[in-house]
């Protein structure tokens, strides 16, 4: 009987002398309530049974999602701010001393720190800046400030601070939206006016380039046409000088072809008209 109790006691002491730290966990070791070690890695570890106690912490990123809080802006206008915070344990020993390892206690002490930082940021900024895109600066400043305080007093680090939404009171939202609409209308008119001005400049420049191109083309065409006419006249003169009778015949044939091209033309001429010379006599014959 006694030997059985001894075996059971030894087994219990054996189980009490080991503890396991899982992935995603931190641990520290207490001896009679005093911290003796706080840097355990995941795995199997040993401790003095009965005299020492292992305390495990969640090493993952934890969340703080507080209810919306009302703040005053620089113009003393109220806004309702809905935010959340992501945090994790950075110093096991400091965290245990501040909260006894209770996440609820940590959140209870961390919440007013974040709210105070947000209050200071909103109190120093006008409403227009908050609406038009000042959230990133606010959350950056709040994260830096709360991280410094939380590390020192709670042993936790602030991973991120985000503002989910900013709600305006009804008496404020109407005037704000009206002012924003007026501002956007003004910007739209300016952009439209600038666009029209640029369009007119582009059209004027295109018309100028078109006029220059047409003038250059007409000049070049006239020059080429003049050169062609001169060469044609020279060729005609040379041909006329070589055989005046044939040249006269050729010119008459060209005139006939042009005059009777449509097959419907009617000419009323005297029989002895010079125009009918080659139709009456044929080439090479003298009248």
C-alpha cells in the first residue's frame, strides 16, 4: 500500500517537473512567486516540482477593439471615433508584473493610454483635415506614442493602430458636406477651365501647323509645276523645231480628241476653218 502511494507520488512529481511551451507561446518560471527565468523557447522544459511554477503567455498578435469614443476637434466640434489596436507581449517579466499574465487586465490598462493619445491628436487638428485624409498621420503618431508607454509600463508592444470610422453629428455633417461639395465644385470648374484653355492652345497650334504645311506644300507644288511647264515648253519647242508640220498635226489631233471626247459635242465651223484643216486635207498637203 505504502509502496503504491510512493509510486503515485513519484509519478505526480515527475509530471510536475516538466512543462511544454507550444509554438505561439511564451513562458516564464516562478519560484515561490518570484520570477527566476523568462526566456523560454517552444519545446519541453524542466522545473523543480512544487517549488517552481511555469506561466504560459500567448505570443500571437492580440486585439483591442474598444467602443466608439467621442472627441473634440480643434474647432470644438465633436466626432465619434471607432478604432482598434493590435498588440503583443514584448517582455514576459514586465507583462507579468503589470498584469499577472491576464490579457483582460492588459487591455484595461492599455485602452486609456490609446484613448488619451487619440484625444490629443483630435484636439490639435481641424475637422477638415480629419475628413480629407489625416487619419494616417494620426494613427502613426498614436502608435509611436502608445508603443513607448506600453513597453515601459506593461511590457507589450503596439503593432498597429487603425481608425475604422469617424462619424459626425448631424448638425455638423450637413455643413461639412456642403462645404466639401462647394470645394469640389470649385476644383472641378478650375480643372474644366484649365482643360478648355489647353484645348484651345492645342487647336491653335494644330491650325498653325496645318497652315504652315499647306503653304509649304503649295510653294513646293508651284515650283514643281513651274519646272514641269518649263520642261514641257522646252520639249514642245524642240519638237516643233525638228518638224513643224508634224507638230502642228499632233496638236490638232490632241485638240480633236479633247473636243470630241464625250462623243456628244457639236461644232459649227466654216469649211475652210483652220481647225478642220487636217480633217479636210490630211497631213502634209498644202492648201
